[in-house]
C-alpha cells in the first residue's frame, strides 16, 4: 500500500490490530532505524485514547550485539521513541545477546502468537537481521531466534534476530519502507527476486510504502 503519511498509516494499523484483541494482552515486536523511529513517535502521540499500554507486551524483532545505551541499539530507539513517551507497559522483553538465544526462544515460544511484528527493508533486501546469504536464512523451522551476521560486512555488529519461523508466528507483519534509497530493493522484491524480505510469511503481511520508495515500474506490492 502506497501512502502519503507512513507513520500515520502505521499507527492506524497498530490501533486496528489492538482493537481486535479486546480484554487481552497485546504483543508487539519492534524494529530499528529512522523510519521505525518516526512510526513509534507518531504511535505514541496519537494512540492515547485507542491503546491501553498497560496490557501491551514489547518484544524486539532483532538487535545488534551492543550495550542497551549504545546509539546503534534498537532497544534504545524503541525506548526513546515509544516506551518512554507512553509511560506504561505490561512487560518489556528486550533482546540481549549476552543472554543467548535460548532465553528469547523460550519467551517467544510461550507467547505463541505475536499480534504485530514491525519490519523494515534494507537496501540489500534484508529484513530484521536476516541478510542475503546469511546462516539464519536456513534456520531449522523449530528455531525461532538466532544469532546472525551479514556475510558482506556492510551491516556492522553481530546480531540476534527472529528467524522466519519466529516472524511467522505474527498475526500481522507490517513492513514500513521510506525513501528513494529503498526503491531498488523494493522493486526487486516486487519482481520476485529471492531476497530475505520476500520470504516473510505470517497471518497477514502488509507493506506500507511512502511515495519516494514506491516502485516506478508499476509492479504490485507483495501481498
């Protein structure tokens, strides 16, 4: 879906997903990057009357193996852009590489289904920390969380990430893609190239794309 207001469209989808789970805890996995920051700041600003944050559990879809206060930390971004602004949550479960994958695997397994997983798109076609040619792409279906690295070295830091099987537990995956720099990767996904982002499956997968990133070849967005 090509939209004029990407953070606003993201916020509307999260609010709608929350409304489908009345009286229940709501599980959302956060992403990283400046597009995610803009989305979370809008969500925090516009959701006060629509989301009871006291029943929301926060997870992360991937994380760099850095300290929680490192500028590259997805946890830090999520806290600054969303958690600190809404001021409440039922529970917060950051990914911490030093804890190992087993602890996060167990936690995701206990949840069963995540209500929303938020993903972005890298210029190389990666999503979460699932990089082209990386080991985590071939993770066993029973493995929900994995350590991973970009074999090209372009994306720094070792990572922890949800695998395809972990992401597939989502009722809704929302991709947000912004800016001309992402257009070639999105066009490749639309053309059916075997890029990591193109392999994502879940209950529903929704692509929200701003006009700068929208394919010029008129290819339909993935569904």
